[in-house]
C-alpha cells in the first residue's frame, strides 16, 4: 500500500465515521454476542480487535471482562470507540490508531485476535491475516468475521461507493457525509488456531450464518 493510498483510505473512513458510528455500529453489535461465542472471552484474556471501527465487537468483549486492545486506521473511529467505552465505564479498553497491515505489537502478544468486517476489507488481505496470526500467542485463536459473497450482500457496493465518494470530496477539500443503505448480511467467520513454528495456523474452521439486519 502506498502512503497516498493509505491516506485516502484513512480520510474516507474518518469522513463516514459519524454516520457509521450512529447507524452501523449499533446494528453490528446485535450479532456481536453470537460472534463472540466462538472464541474465549473473559477476565484474563488479552483480546485484540483489528480494524475495530467504533467498537461493535470491542465493546461487547470488554463487557465480558477481557482486556481489550482495539485498533483502527481512522482516528475518528477510535475517538468514537473511546467515547462508547467511557460512557459505559469500561476501563479495560485500550484504543489506538494503527494500520492493520502492519501492527505495532510484538509476536505472540494476544490470546484472541478478532476482526468484524474489518480485516476482510483491507487492500492487502494477506498482510492483514498474516499480522493477525503473528501477534497471536501459540494455541490462541484468530477469528475473522467477514461479509459473505457479494451477490448476497449487495449493500457492500454502497459502502464502497460511499468510501470512494468521501475520498473524492476530501481530496477536493470539502466535508463528506454519507448514508449507507443496509440490506442482508451473511457473516462468514473464520476461526484460526495458531502455532509458533512457521507462523501458520494449525487449523482453520469456516462457519457461515445468515443474519437479517432489517
């Protein structure tokens, strides 16, 4: 990823963050509980949420007592997440601005690394997955919840359209506000167990769920 492209992506997500936080995050939290049933979450668990947005997965994980680190490329998303955590009195959430394709953590740091419709949207998906595995402890788990096949999640094209429009407006020096239509979501979750030897997962489990969102 070039720095210019990264800046454009960051600007686009920053631009849509207020609407995203208002509409998309509460809706995503409705099925975060179901998602978190697939990984260990609770006191003593070091939990990383990558490309966290404004906390759809990080906040429910923190409610369960995990020590949550949540990272996103967009400063505005992180600010919204911090506000949500503060409003609930959650002091076990550590938000940070960070590139998911180049995480600033040592190897083997987290017990569980997750992403809810975040890593799956990265320009370099392989880099994002590689980094998620790298920072996860041997025997830990990586779970990526992703949009399903595009024909079944037509609203994703509207999301990408909003991001592109935001980037164009930002490049022109103006504000950008966009509403994203939401239809039906197919969650394709990948749960990955990690081993140390070659930084490759020792197993991958695919789980699919049809989740009506409206």
